[in-house]
C-alpha cells in the first residue's frame, strides 16, 4: 500500500516482499512435482521453470531500483529482461500445453484439457498485462499495477499444487477452483487497498473480471468438444 515518505507517496513500498512471497509459493507448490524430480524432468521444464523464476526475481528487483531512484537502471533492466523472458515465457507455456495434452492419460480425466485452457488464457492475460504496463509506462500507478498482475498469472499452477498439502483438498476440481478463488480474493483486497488510499484504478478491476471469467469457463471445458479436438490437433503437431 502507498506510504508517506518525505512528503511524497511511495507506491507499494513492500512490493519486493510480496513478489518474494510469490517465489516461496511457487517453490512450495512445485516442491513435489518438479523440485523433488529435477533429475527426471526434461530441458523444457527446466527452461520454463527458470524463466518463470527469473520473471518473479525481476519483479523483486524493479521496485527496489524504483524506490532507490535508479530509474535509468530500472528501465534498462526492464527492456533487456523483457525482450528475453517474455518470449521464453510464451513459448514455455505453449510447450507445457503440448506436453500436458500429449500425456493426458497421466492426469485426472479431463484435467489436461482444463489445464491447457488455463495456460492458453494465462498466456493471453500475461501478454495483455505486460503490453498494458508498457503502454502506461508514463503512468507509474497503472504501470506498476499491470506489472503486478503478471505475477498473479503465474501463481495459480503453484497454488493449486500447494493446496494438495491440505488434506481437505482431495480432488483436482476442489484445488483448481480454490486456487483461482484465492487469486480473485487477492485482487479484491488490492482493489479495497486502492479505494482506501484514493480512486479505484482500472488494472486490478480488469484483472479481476478476466480471472472471474476464466474461473467460470474452466468448469465448462470438460463439455467443450471443440476444445478437446483443437488440443488433440495441437498435440499432434
């Protein structure tokens, strides 16, 4: 939340800690399915994991540089990292979709198609939030909020997996819906925080509407024959 400092408001003074918490959630969520099996995962999983981790690390460093007034370095690092990490994140997401559909039999019935749909939407959301952050680069409030939304796109896979550590989450459907509900609740909290300190700004509202739409349609995917056909063709490439 904003904080008064030398007469000026500092936007999200603890942002680096929030993004660091995202890395911890990711580590916990993937501790059994990825980190415990490092030697058996293929190079594509390693590249995808490293790229997502690097993006989260970038979002930790950038607020620190901003708060220290190192704006030129902030912009330079953003340009360099984005030109490398954004394409890798998109390609990695597509590769994960391909891998899941190709190995659909190892997932709960229909789950691979739901996860592929979530990944497809997440890629689009990520590109949208990233693009809007660049478009609004002159508006620090919009720029920072859209960049914060990019990490919310990356978190659901880790959150869903982390929920399985809780005994009550004994099914894929429970964990999947709860994971997206937590993202939606986080956005509601961010909107309330905006309202507390001033006007409600567009970025979190846009993100909330998109995530709610994704959450609702996720439960319809098992009945979409056209999506299953499209993904089967994609996996055959």
